């Protein structure tokens, strides 16, 4: 049984997770965003290798937008700027490139437009995915669970098994 303070904390955590999910969950899991780790020099000076781009789908795309799409030619995701529109197709170019991209995707082939840029975001992702970080996280969760069980046992002893805590 949760007391008032614990119940408030529980609702706060659930609300925070819901807000996180609605704003930052990846497309592959039903969320609204996709993540692109940049490599190469085609978008310098705005982007450098290892930057993280958070991409959101948009209702409209226009010249000047930085957009990610799946390149049929390169067999990878490319994030470049829209420089023109030819009918229903978009023309892309990297800011640091002197040539246009060979692909001219339609709106349905676009992943989304740049929403948030995290400089050197790869470092943060590497830290989160590191075995040491995961191990410490699991250990903290296990210790916290043990602490909650001890607290419940103490309450049962204090109030008796049949009385509410």
C-alpha cells in the first residue's frame, strides 16, 4: 500500500515516463522521433562526426530544411539540406558539398526534419550503453528494491499483519 507521499512520487514518475515516451520514443517503437548519428564532413560546419540529430516527421518540408531520408543510391540514411523542389521530389545537398545528391526522394520517402541537435551526442550514447553504466544502473535498482522490501517488513511488524499500514 502506498502512502500519500509515495503515491505522489509514483504518479510523478509515471507522468515523466509518459512525457518522455510521447516526445522522445523512437519511430521503431511507435514514437514520434528518429535518431541519426552523423559521420563524414558533408554538413560541416553545422554538424561534425559524432553529433546526434533528433529527427521528427513534419507535415510539410521546404527549401532550407535539414531532412533525413533513406538513400537508395548509398544504401544508408542521409541527412542533408533541401535546396530545391522539382514537382513532388526534393533536391538535397550537403552544406559542405559542391554537388547535389543523386537521390530525389518524395515526401513519403523522407524520415523527418531536424528537431534537436546534440553536439558530440555519440559520447553520451556510448556512456549510456557502456557495460559499466548498465551494471551500476542494475545494481542501484536491485538495492532500491531491497530497501523497499525491508521497509514493508518493518511496517508489517509495527502495525501487525492484519491492520493497514
